[in-house]
């Protein structure tokens, strides 16, 4: 999802804020005088008149609206309408919740890989508690910040919540400061495996452990046969250099009777891909919370779960089974501890494009109909200035923040997007508030079951075409979930033309600075 090739820096960042139009010019004034007045000293050491001017032009305002962070891209669709609905009004429904949870964010210490480690916790542990609810439930979560100095939020990763409940600091709310409590309310529309994490200072707070799993069970259906007799969540996360499943390294024994079919819900809470497999035949039952119809047994195969992504594996226990990561932590499933087992190995990579019930993915794509808007999200890299720092940055459609495209839709639009990764790095691209259907990869159409994602691994020089319906009004982040990549420029947003942004990214007051990444 990045821009094309190396760009000429002067053509991008030597543009003044005013020159980009009234939206960005106004945003530059929100925190007081323009950023160049506040922070010209950031460029004082830059030598050469041209580079000095480029540095000054790259300075971000102290605070700004996400609606001003970019150049509108209409995707060939209808002109923008006047924003009339405040994002802050797009809350979940009132009424008595089916589930009420309390999550307390706090600094802590936890034994990981045999030694104490400073971490950030929800309810005293990392990962935080697994929240289990039922499809269609109204859920209420009270987030209290005990002592996280920079503030916290909770983003419900993969859940299509209402716009104001998405938990992104400076976009859908202000960060929750120490001593404050924020209430989230939403109906969980779809069964599946999801997770939650802070989206304030996300690079650091997720790395340090502010995360947990959310499991949405399907509505009770007496006519539906259950595929699994056991159900267990596996949250993959690396603390420092220690990769863990549910905070534990190495091999963990899980007692299950012979004949048990285990649904192992893998959540990748790392910045890089997780390669998972099993020593016995297994099926990929779901991807990113969506069941895969017609799933068949796989052997000698590993599943690449992108950063932020989820995969549910079904495996039946006969002989003792090892299931987990290649060259990483795993579970041993058996009635009693069998002792050491061979390490996991697999040679073939699972391909969701051709897996599952044949032809149903292409049929689903045809049912969307003709797109009203077509976007291109080209991922590239360049060397230049961003907010006064000279470095190598990611670009979107050959543009650096804050001049990246912001993709504009209207409620009900059918949207097609081509994601073209022209860098030498993989990028796990995450769209908030929506799920998209994969139509093709590198020009090859889907031939299997519908492959529906909210977190998609786009390998170096790969090209995907996705389609989705714009059915959830808001302002939605669309970024790489290798979070340092997002902080380095690979971040933009999908915006609905009738929604206006009431929050600010950056310094809001003496005590509050919203830092979504």
C-alpha cells in the first residue's frame, strides 16, 4: 500500500501548508502559529538553502485534524458532500449491555522467559484478559488508566465498531490520561477471533504489552454442528527478544483427550509475520474472524499470519500433536505429557487465494457489482524530510505525510482498491472499521472461498485488488501494522464525506498529546 519509487523530495515537501488548500492551512493554525514558527529550530542544523527550505516545509503543526492530513482522493466518484455529522456522535447503542468489562491499564512487571521484565498491562497482566462474548451482544468496556503517563486508548482490531468507538487517539477520541476512565459501547456484529490494543503511542505501548484477545462466539444455533470440541486462544507477541504464546516461551503442554478437535485461535500481536503449523493434518477454519467454507486438510504446510491478523486452525488429536510457530513457541496437545516431541517443520506456504470452496470467492466479488470508486494505494520509499527529520520514509502514491492521499467515500459506495507494494519490504496493511474481499493477487483472480481480511500481508513487489462496501461512517485509519512502518509514513485514512473530525492529533493541551502511532 505504498507509493511508487523514489520521489523528488522538493516536489513533495517544498509545498507550503497554505498551498495545499484551506483545510491543511487551517489545521496548521490550530495549535497556535504555523509549525515553522514554533519549530524552525528543528531545521537550524540543516545546511544548504534548498535543504533548509525543504526541512521547514516538512514541519508538522503542533496539532492538526486528520481531515487535513492529506489530499482528497475521490477515486473517480461523486464530489465530496459537506460534512454534517460529528465523528464524536457515532457511538454504540444505549441500553443494558450483555457484557460489561473493566480494563485497567498500568505499568507492571512480569516474568517472561525466566526473568522479570517491565511491561504495560491490562488488569495486571500481558496479554490482558481474553474477552469472550456472543455475536450480536451489546458490549460495554470501561477503560481506566492507572498510571500510563502518555495516556492510553483501546482499538478493537478487526471489529467493525461504530466510528466513535474505534479507539484511535486524536482521530476517534482523546487519549485517556492517568486517573481517567473512558467507556466503549458497541454491538459485536460478526463471530470470530479479534484482539484489542492501545492506539496511543502504539509503537511503544503495544510492544510493551497493552493488548489482549477478543473472541466472539456465533449465535446459538441448535441446527449447526460444532466443528471443535475444545477452543483455545494463542496470542503471539514478542517482548524484547522473547517470542511468546500467551506470555510463555517454549513448548507448553495442553491436556486434551484423544479424539478432541481443537480450534486454536492464533492472534499475531507482533510487527512481523507469524508462521504457524501443526504436526498433524489441520484445516484453516477462519481468517481475520471470517469462516472459510470448504476448508480441507493441510499437511507439511505453514500459514503466514500477518501482523495484526488472525487465523483459526482446526486439528484433531490422535497421537500427540504439536501446534504453533515454526522456530517458536508451541503447544503439545495430548491426554498426558508425552515428553519431548520433534520441532515443527513445513515446506509449503498456505495460499488463501485458492483454498476452500472453489469459485465462491469470485462469485462473492461479482455480487458486489460495479465499483463507484476506484483507489490506488501505492507503497514506496524515499529519502527526505518529515517533521524536520531527514531519513528514509515510506510514501503513499509518491507522497510523504502530510500530503498523502486521503480516500474519500460516501455511505453505500462499492469501493475497489489496488494495493501495490513497490518496496523491498513486506507490509501488513490494516483497514479500520471494514473488511475487504481479496479479488486478485498480481493479476491472478481468486479461485477458492471468499478471502475476507482486515489485515493483509502485501509482500515486496506484490499487487492486490480488494473490494468492500463503505457501510460504516467515520474516519478510519488505513496503515501498515508493522507499527514502526506506520510511524515512518505508511499511514493514511479512509474518510466518509459527511463526517467531520472533532479531535486533534498532536499537542492538544499542556497535559494531553494525542499520538496514534
